[in-house]
């Protein structure tokens, strides 16, 4: 850890806090009120610049209706650098407003065929950066013959 830079675990916990807050539709101000702190403190927690104490993490878990382990799920301990970067990019998107909105809309679609059509369309629209072509290879290798 470099002095002055947040620790990766603090950033991860902050990202998980933000993602759950957004999924529940809570503002930083509302979450802060429920935890007895300012929205500025929530911002610092979410960025990882301030560490969340054990007691505040317990309180946040209660307010957000998740177990404390939720904040540590999906934490990459040791993985090849490329995989960590890809996971970070995906995680960053998932906690963005667009990511949360897309996730909510997609998961509300009940028809599996419609969801699959949307996935196929998204892959077709994506830049040919190798990501969706790797998915296609994987999909075709697992498809029944």
C-alpha cells in the first residue's frame, strides 16, 4: 500500500456499499442520516479514502439489509493482473447509474428468450475487442451438438 492512497480492500468495501445503496435507491444523504453521519462521510467511505469502522460497517449492513460478508464478496485476493483489471472495469460499470439502471431493467424481464435476445443484440453491437468473440467461442463450445 502506498502512503496517501486507499487500500484495495477499503476501495472494494466502498464500492460494495455504493452498489447496495444504489440498488436500494438510497441517496448518500439518506444513508448518512440512517447511520448518523454526513453524506460527505458516505462519499469518503465509497471512494475508500476513509475506512469504515467495524461498528459503522455493522450498522450499514443492517440499514442495507445485507450480511457483513456482503462487503467482502467478490474480493480478488490473487489473480492475474488482466483479470483483476477486467473485473474492476465490470465492477465500476455495475455500480454506475447506467449499470444499476440496466441491471434493474434486465432482471425485471421474465421471459428468458427475450433476455437471451438482448444479450445477443448487445454482443452484436459491441466493438470487436475480443471480449464478445471470446464469449462466442465459449458459448459455442458449450452448446449442444
